[in-house]
């Protein structure tokens, strides 16, 4: 079996996403959410594209990862972004931020290369009552809500902290503002309590027929409106000022 950090994993994950209809629809919904509204004109870059499908939604997006692979336009690390200052309109991330080994440096780099009014949007694990329990007891990646911002370890996927988005953008939001005053925190919107679990993710079988996807999505949206602490994911947005 290919290492999690291998280029072969990119293709494996792409095939898994496309072969599982429930998971595929969820990925498409996530990308549509990231690209939904109010993006400035200009170059849009996805960080940590992996086996994702963002080009199925918007083909001109520049995809990137730290290793070469099919569908990857540029190879670089988020803490060393090879673009000129103020040359990027927006950065997108899907389940990438919690793998960044030095998120402060990555945000500095994104800020440097964003034009004024540029956006950073990400969908990440959410440390809610429900999400935190899932990530602590049923998820394979580390969950360390007491940790600092840095992630110890090497490798594209083997180093992670699913609590990192909550740490940076909720627990330490005042510190974020002090460290990076040029990035304005815009919003954090919780969502998606069950669809990823039902899809089986990248490791398990799909638990419900795909014909129920829309019904589950509707129920989720209604539940989250009443009980945001049921969410497993959140959409976070920052803006360059």
C-alpha cells in the first residue's frame, strides 16, 4: 500500500472520491461553497489540492501541493509561496490547514501574495461538541486542542492536528489579530454534521444510498441552524486589508 505521503496516494484518493457517489457529491458541495460568492477578480490558488476535484467546478484555478501528481499545476509548500506580492486574488483550502506545519508562516505568505481585498477561504474540521468527540475518538488524525500552532512531524498527510483551525481562529483569535493585523477575520460558519461520516470518507464503505444525499443535506442544514455544536466542519474566511 502506498505511503500517505506518496504521489501514488494522490491518485488513490482521487479514484476513491470519484468512485463513492455520496463522497463525490460532498466534495463538489464543499468546493461550490468555497467558490460561492464575493471572490475578487484574478488568480485563484488552491493550497493542498491532493486528489481533489476543484477544477471540475472552476477549471482555471491553479492547483498546488508539496508533491507532484496528476492535476497538480504547481509544487510548493504553503510557507514558501512562489508568487509575487499582491498577485493572487484568493486562496482556497479543503482539509489542508490542519496539516500545515507552520500555519503562521503560511498565513504570512498568503497575506504577502494576496492583493488588497483578497480572500483566504478554507473548509476544515470544527471543534464543536460533536465534531470534537468524533475527531478525538473515531478519527485517525491527531486531535490536540491544548497544543500551540506548530505541528510536529514531517510528511504531507502524516503530520496533522484536527483541532488546529479551532486553535488559531477561535481560541487564539486575538493572538491571530496581533500577529497578522493585515488579515481580517471575516467569518466562521459551522456545517455538515453527518454527511462525511455517512459517505465513509476515504477508508470505509458508504452507509446510506446516494439517493438520500439531498434529504440528509436538508436535515443537516436545519439541525445546524438550531444546534451549531453538532457540526463536524466549518468554513473560515479571512480578507487581506
